[in-house]
C-alpha cells in the first residue's frame, strides 16, 4: 500500500505543475496587454519557463541521488511556491520574467525526481507505472485552463499565481509526511556545466527573439554576437562535460545511438508540442474572437484525448512496444497541426452544420490523442537499456524536450510579431511545425522497438557511478 501512497504524492507534483503551466498560457494575452509588453518580450514569460526547466532537469536527478530524493523534492516544491509568490506580486514584465525563472527551477525538478521515485517503487511494472504517471499531467491540463480562465476574468491574471500558494503548501505537507528518506550517493553537482548550458541556450533564445527587430547594422551586430556566443559556450560546455567527473549531461547518454535518437526525437517533438501549444489561447482569442474563459476551455478536449490515449497505451505498451505508438502518435500530431494551419471553418457533415469552434475542439482532441499515444512510449524508450539510471535518462530527455519548447516559443513569437496579420503568422507556424514533426520520424527507427531490450552487444553501458 505504501508504494501507492508514494505514487499519489509524486503525481500531485505533476498535477501542480500542469495546472500552473496551462493557466499561465490562458493568462498570457491579458499579461501582455496589462503590462504593456510587446509580444516578443512577453513571450519570455513562457520561454523562460522552458529555459529554467531545461537547465534544472538534469541537475535535479543528480541532486536527488546525492542529497536524497525526499529532501530535493521538498526543496523543489518550496522554490516553485516562492517563485509563484514573486510572480503574483510582479510590478512589471521584467520582474515577472525573473520570477517565472525561479518558479520554473522548482517545477522543472519535479519530473526527473518524481519519475525516479515512481520507477523505484514499481521495478517489475515500470512501463505501466511511468505510463500511468505520465497520464496525470493532462488531468491538470483540464483543470488549469478552465479554472485559469475563470480566475483571470474574475480576479485578474495575478490570481493564477496566487492559486499555486495553497496548492504548493498542500503538496509540500503531503510529501514531508508520506515520503520516506532514501539512499544517497557520493558526488557533486556540475554547476559549471549547468551554467554553460544555460548561457548557451539563453544566448540562442535572445538572438532568435531579436531577429524581428533587425533595423540597423548595430542590431545585426548584436544578434550575430549572440549567435557566436551560443556557439562558443556550446564548445566550452561539451569540452567541460567530457572531462567532468559528474557531468550535468552524461555524454554517454548522447553518444550511444538509441539515446542520441531519443534525445533528438524529444527535441523536435518538444518544438511541436510544448512550444506552440502555449499560444493556443492567444490563437483562439485573436482568430476566433473567444473570451479568456472560452480560450481556456478550448484546451480541455486536448487533455481528454491525452488522458484516454495515454491510459490505453500505457496498459498495452508491453504488447505493442515503443515504435508503433510513436509512429502513430507522430503521424496524428502532423495531421493536427496541418488542420490548425488550414484554419477551421464552418463545415457540414451529413447535413449537420458544425461551427468553426466545434471543428477546433475536434482538432484539439486529435492533438491530445497524438500526445497520449506518443508520450508513454517516448518516456519509457531506452530506460531498459540503463534501468539503474532512470533519473539521469529522464533528466536529459526532459532537457532536450524543454529546449525544443523554448526554441519553439522564441521562433513563434518572432513569426507572430513579424506579421501585421497574426492569422498569417499562425499559418506559417503550424505548417512549419508539421515539417519539423515529420523530421523526427527517422529517429524513431533508431530507438528500441519493444519493451524487452538489452544493451547493444559490444557496448558497455556503465551503471550509475
């Protein structure tokens, strides 16, 4: 019974992050207006969340191994709650972006820590446990947009951050009393590596977001310098990681063919899923004229599709394997973004007139199904190759997925800012994402095809140091 209690507490953390993230997406159009921020700058309210989560994910897994999962988990919840408080009292867009960075440091730690905790509790049914654990996230994606839409309309955008305070306190208390202390390992955190990676990604994102304002030679020089800085920091990062005793990213998890393929798949799918979906409420408001609350509701069908598909896929994952769910889910994702790019209109089916809003709801459901099919397989693929290092693999995988999301948000804001007609901007974004998602397909074939896999012959995959 105790392991089911641990599963429930771990799931609460994912639920909290999911509610917070989706409610902020709903509040984003109002934040942009009330803080008088240009879209490119306001986009950092979303992208800084991806940036911080990217930096902290691989560190969090190692921190749990060194300092203990329970202690690290509690610190993560505390940081998330403090970041939420600072976000709620932000006087301007710059303060809000900084506060969101702090909030995301806590939120980004939950996934690798909670996944490792769940994996250790269910060693003989890891695939189903992690798959079901992943299905918790879309439950928050139902609650978050709807309660967020109501809160924003009734009490303003700051209320979506105030909501996190009692929820964060509840999760902290539950974790403090119900989670048990676990074993620890000797080692240290690669803070220099994390700093170099964060600097590299930050320079890249700032360069991307400044492309839309290139008007003079000096602005071109700034963007060029930022891109060059990203390259230089990347070189120093990989040189440092190759020499570090406890690197933030184990290069082995990048070099081995199945791990490299999994990470590239997560990078591209993160661009298609995590990035643009943050702008769906803005899409619903600006293209379809929906209210804030209606724009939150439009995300609900996507979450329902995710829950249903994720539950079924998790149950049958040992039978189906990994490859086919990822292929089917990716094909469905491509279909959904193409349909969004075509801009849903009123249609008639067998004499029944369906409004554009109903069509959009159906497309969002398809998008959720695609994620629900893909996520359990993608989350479990490669873990059997290195089952003693679940936190490390999860952290690196999440880092690539969040990096994709951060890059996607930056590019999306630039595209939307560059077009006076936001409708045309969204078309380009959606069709571009369809191409990017298609590019992820070859990597699926380089990943393990089934759940019963062994490390490749001739390859030594070391255990956790």
